[in-house]
C-alpha cells in the first residue's frame, strides 16, 4: 500500500516536473524569437526594408497577444505596426528618414516580454 502511494506520488511529481520543464522551454523559445525579430529590425541597413521586418514583429505580437497588454508593447504596436505599409511589407522609398528611424528604434528599445 505504502509502496503504491510512493509510486503514485513519483508519477504525479514526474508529470508536473515535465510540464514545468516544457513551460519554461516554451517561454525561453518565445523570448528568443522576440529577440531575433527585434535584432533583425535593428540590423536592417536599408530603410526600404524596414516594413517587411516590422511585419514579422507585428505577426509575432498578434500570435502572442498577451504581450500587447504591456503598455510599451501596445504603444509600439499602435504607433508603428498599424501602418498600412507594414501589412503590405512595402519596400518602396520615401517613408523613412533618419529621424523616423531613430524614433522607431527608441520606441522599439522600450518593448519587452
């Protein structure tokens, strides 16, 4: 009887430890994906290519909408990711200038998970 209870406790404990491990792995994967997307925006050296990179960030935030509950993330989303040219992944010229890029990068710096 006691041996059976110990075995059952071991199974339940193992289940919860596995669940916790999977949860932590998923959280780490999401953070890494977010960092990779932000880095791809920062490393875009041709201004005309910013909209496609911002589209990646928009799609990430829509997939993980719980992060939009953070004011900084929602502010960035509303200000920079709702522009129609983001959805089109527009690669044309004329929208971005140095001041806009710097402002967008400052706002992107504030985003977090």
